[in-house]
């Protein structure tokens, strides 16, 4: 279907993988059926250490993909150490992140953003782009948006161009990682403020973040855009996993995590809780298994070894997305935690977990928005940092499994509102409102 066109600036797009890929991939899969063709300006296919070739097959053939290779600190390291990046590369990645907090603003992808900006300028010069959408993290993606005027072919734009800022997470260097100095904090705040005030529309993946943005940038005030909560979502699981994918294991009580295990101290709390559980129930060592799938920091795996959990807790590293979904379906208990203090973050993984329908145990602060969604779906929230409470929760689920077997699936009905298809339809309506003045028919 030929229609209007949106240019999407993002770093992560297939075959790159990780949690940051799926939201934009979903937009490009579903926006065209609502009248919006997509052009994506993204990183090169070798510019991240987590890849999933199976995701590339999901990119529509009609999507125009312009890859901008290199420029980031991570891509430079990968080029120097090609072949060395793998399951345990998180330690190097963390080191680059620490250095970038001091020397690169807003993040280590700033050099890529400069390259992407030049490419976006060239593509915009063709005149058929009506809206630019930039999606973060990394926050550098917003700095890759060329300054207006552009969009000469845009209906109702007056040649100015419309810019949609999509915050999958809040501004990382300001709200997640503490800036190293007051000067850094001031600069991050100024960059965030400049991005928001230049935007035509701001999207936030969590309600808490949307409320925070509206409080700091009241809509209707001069230079302040409309802020819309557009949640993270999921593609309904089509059961397309490979032959080696996980299946339910009736002989073991299986706990599963999927995602990136970096800057996640509650992962170690979980390992310590398992250790405590085995100290009081030694027989459970033969029956409980945990798979923590995805990129991980080496320190987490080392901690599992130190606690005597070898053979019980496994770290298979990054899985193809379909295989990760199969692991979710096979689990007897799904595990969820996230970086501490990042209460404005609602990961897309939550919706995948809920789609799997398996029992869910989240380790979160009680007032966290993500915790409220878990409880709404019938899951359990254990307090962050409390290994005793976590051990008790796991023990209770394990004993119930021994007595009654595998728990039945339970999928909340309200989850349908969070499919990528439904969310893309909402986004298409927002884009239509931007380019079509009130009272005019597109």
C-alpha cells in the first residue's frame, strides 16, 4: 500500500538484536497497512555485539533501510576485535559505557549520530518524507535529526517538517545513570530540553515517564509539544522456534529469564535466593533448573559458580528471538527484574512474558509502574533487594509444582491492546493528525 512516508532514525534495527529492536521493527511491519510507508536510517549490520538474523526476515521488503556503519565507540571496538565479541562481551560494553559518561555526550553513539544526520539530510532532500521519528535509546538518535526546514513534500507541514520523538526509555544519562559531574548533568538536561522543545509530538513508553514529561514540559505552553503514552508492546507468539528450542520439562521446575543481564544487581539477589533455598531444601537441587538467556555480564555467571549453582543455573547467551519466546512458554516460572531506580521503565519483555501465559514473579519496588502491570495480570511482585522474600516465593511455587504439576497458562484479556499491530494503528492516527490540519481531509 503506497501512502505517506515516515523516516525513522534509530540505532538498533535487524539484524541487530536486543530489547531495543522490537518496537521500531513493529512500527515498520504494521504502519504501511495504515497508510504510512517507512524509511529507516539505522546502524550497520555489524555495529552491535548481539545479532539475530531471524529478525531480518521480519523486515518488510517494502521498507527502505539505509544503514550507516561505524561511528560509535562500540562499533570501533568490534571492528578491532572482530570475532572476540560474544556472550561475555558485556564487561567491555560496560567499560565503554563508563568512559562515554565522561567524554561522549549524550552517549557513546554520538559519532554515529553525526554520520546518520548527514545521511538523513540527503534522504530528506528528496522531498517525499512527511514526518521524521527518532527513537531512543541511544539518546544520540535524537541528535541525528536534521534541523528544519525540511519536508517540502509534506501535506500541511508548510515545508517545516514534523518531528516525533519516541522515548522507549527516559534520557539514559540523566535519569538512569547519574551524571559524573554537575556540568554533565546540566549538559544532559539541556540536550533533553532541546529535543523535547523542538519536537512536534513526544511519545513515552511508560505512563510514569509521560507524566514526568508533562510536568516538566506542560503541553500548551510555548514550545512544548503534546506528550502521548504509547506503551511498549509485543508481537503475538507464532511458535516459530527452531528444533533445539526449549520445551516443557516435566522432570524439573524450570525458571526462566530472557533479556540483557547488564547492570542488573537483582540477578545476583536471585542467585543468592536460590542458594538459600537449597540450604534448607537440599533435595530441590535435583529438581530446580534456571535458564538466564541473553547477553550477560561475566560477573553474574562468576557469582553463580561461586554459589555452587553450576549445572543448576545456565547462561546460554543470546538466543534467536523465536527460541527465547519458546523458552518463555516452556518455563514453570518466569522471572522479571530491571535496573534499580529506573521506575519510569516498562520493558517490552513484560508483554512477551504475559503473552506466554506462564506464572510470573517480578522483583521490583512496590510503587513501580511495571509492578502494577504485573499485579494487574495476576503475577507476583517480590520486593527488590530482599533475598529472603524471593527465596520464599520460589520455594512456594516449587512446592506447588511438586504437589500439583505444571500450572495452567493464564493470559490477561487486556493484553490485546498492546499488540504491535494495535499500537502501530494508534501511531498512524497520531501521524495523520500531525500532517492533516484540523478540518481538512487527507
